[in-house]
C-alpha cells in the first residue's frame, strides 16, 4: 500500500530526481565500505562531493536527523517512555528542565492531561532509574514511566514514492516484522566490551559527512576501521542495529499531524491486535507498554502520521473497524509541540558534526 495523502513541503517540491533517490534508497542498507558516499555517488551517477553537499544541506534544513545506525531498544542500554501532567502555565519551563538531561532524546507536548511525553535512554537500568528520580526532584512533579515490553513494529524507515507527474511523496512501508518481539525473552547482545562502548559512543549521533566516515569513527573510538566495519555488520545481522542509513524527519516531508494512540486491550488479545495494527502503512511504531493503574489503563501504543488531524482520525477509525472484534477503549494524543528530538544518547561522546573534506 502507498499513501497518497501527504502534503508537499516547499523544500520537497524542489527535490531533484537524484535527491529523491538519495532520500529513498539509502535509509537502509547503507554501504559498509571504506568510502560509502563514493559508492552511493556511483549508484546515483553523480560525484561524491554532490552526495556530501546534499546530505549536509538536508541536515542543516532539518529534513534529515542524521546518517547512521538506529539501535534496537533495550539491547544497547535501557530506555523508557515517560510522561508528566504539567500545569499549563509551567509547561515550557518544565520542558526546559527535562531537555537539559542528555539522556532525554525526544520531548513532546501532547493533547492530554498527561501533556509532556519524553523518551529517556541510558547505558543501564540503574542510570535510567536515577534519571527518572532526578527529573521528578527537579520538576517537583511525579513521572510516569512506561517501558517497552513488546515491539510489534519498529523503525525500519520509509519507502518514499513520488508521483511521476509531480513531487508528492507517498509512503510505502518496507517489509514488516512477521513476528512480534518480546523484549523479556531477548538476551542482551554483547555490547558491553570496551571496544563496543567506545564505538557506540562515537557513532550514536551519526556518521560524520566526510569521505571516509568509518575511518573518522575508528579514530574517535580508538579502533581500526576494519574493526568498526565488522562490528556494524555483526550488529546489523544480530538486529542490535535495526537499520543503518538516512534518518528522515516526517514533518519536512509533509506529514504535519502525528498522534500517539493508546488502547486498553485485553492482555490475551494484545499480540493479535498489535500485529493487525502493524500491517497498516500509516502505523509507524507499535509497542506494548505496561498499564499504570489507576491513572493509566492503556497497554498498546501506536504512532500514526498523516497530512492533518482529520486524516489521522480517519486512519484510527479504520484500525478500530478492521482489527478490533469489539469496541476497544482508546485515546488519541496529538502532538502539539516538539521541545526536543534527536538520536538516543547511550554513552558520553562529542557529537558528530557536519564536516566537509577540504
């Protein structure tokens, strides 16, 4: 299925055919070779410098977040989705306090009594717990923690399909996970060696946009380039890394509305419903999280992107009709403001910058 309801941003309307291919084809399967941007340039029949210049421009404009790995949650480090009910007059100041934590990588205002939602990622559970406590203390507000328990659909990127007659992007989902992932059954992959930790710290914010990015990462991590490439290849094969490539920002591609939809699903039906939701192209993430009774009865979460609020609501109605045998209590939490959005921070390191070769 290909979505055709995306409004085109002014920048998207100016994409060349080569730029469209660059954005579409290299969200996954990024070359693990000494000069990956030259490899991409050869495939696109342009120069390496054109590839680097284009990616730097896309990064500066906010169209892409970074070029690099997307790590599987709770295999490298530990993470949780957290929420607070913040008085409206205090929201911006509280958001600033939360943003100051390096462990917070996403922070959104959403349309709900629990109006501030943020993701915390830390190197281990002890560190994660200490961050939760410190945020509560600094904000003088209780924090509700909702760690992921099962994943029905994870970040596999988008396949972008622009109309041949114009520049409107549609989104075609890549291959879906056929089986859900129960995080309670996953054994932690060996990412705790000194070399692995140094590599994660060096690569967590993305590859530097230079001719030989893996060599630059190797120097930063005090490793050999061949060792860096071998680690990344093994992590991809073991699904420690979900994908390696360009990470897009939806809003710049015309998806102006996004909602987190939360459902109160019977525990014995959650796997079926989660898998059914994940078959729909407009569902970008789908997870099971714990209830926190009595204030939070919901255990199934999905993210939906659309052109506007009405499109998202139509999608949600379609999910309920096609997947639920009986009406399921749910709430729709539209995003109002993004206070912070970046890649997860697992270990201390200087952030990669958009550098050009001289």
